[in-house]
C-alpha cells in the first residue's frame, strides 16, 4: 500500500544572483518535478512540490541567519495554501 508522504522540507542557498533568478530556478525545479514520473515498486507516481523563496542581498541586516529560513518557510506555506504546486516569494524590488 502506498500513501502520500508527509510534507518534507528541504532548503538550499543560492549565492551571487538576483531574486528573479532564484524564482525562475525554483519554478523550473517545480515544473520538472511535476512533469517527471517517479517509479516506486512498479507503481508510477506523479507528484508536485511547493517552494518558498526568500531573497537577501547581503546589504540589509538580519536578526539571525535563521530568519532567512523562517521567511522562506512562510512563503512555502503560502504556496501550499494557494493550492500547492506553486512558488511564492518575496516581492521583487
């Protein structure tokens, strides 16, 4: 028997690029996962992911490094609440 997995979270950092590039990359990853057919014990599975993106130029002060993850996590939950299979992010300046 196979049931949907519980929500797992992964985080990664991209350095040296604008927020727009991170958003585009996140959307390409989301689309690639959506289009891929995963095989598990001869069962074909189609899955989707939601992604939260937080930009940081390095110029503004942070309360802590964890605050970057906290805000990305809020964007992730906003993506899930918006119907899943989407990317939510900071406003583009």
